[in-house]
C-alpha cells in the first residue's frame, strides 16, 4: 500500500447482533456498501463503471480488511458466503 491513504467510512454495529447469521450477513452487506462507496460507486456513474467497481480489488480488499477488523467467526463465515466477484 505504500504511502496511499485508505479512505474509511464508519460502519457501526453491536457485537450482540453478530451472534446470529442474519445479523452477521447484515453487517457484511453494510460493509460492502461502504466499500463500494469508498471505491468510487455513486448514483452519478454509468453502469459499466459501476460493474468495474463491483469486480475491483479495491472493493474486495476493503470488505476483507473490515471483516478482519471485526474479528468475529460469524462475520467471517458470512463474508465467505458473500458474492465478492472476481
């Protein structure tokens, strides 16, 4: 990463919500929306650029970094089931 500054969007959660699979899946979905935003997604861009962002390393890396920071087995599992396109 070098001297690159990593953009961040806070995604709040309550640890108790992660005790259930739906709660963990919801957090991963919210993390993904934040990752898409920091990687350049917005309603003002075209569909081709949006698809490129959805498949980007930026999105995948941002989601996985946030999941690692949460440090919860249910969230790890939910992220493994989440569609992070290659």
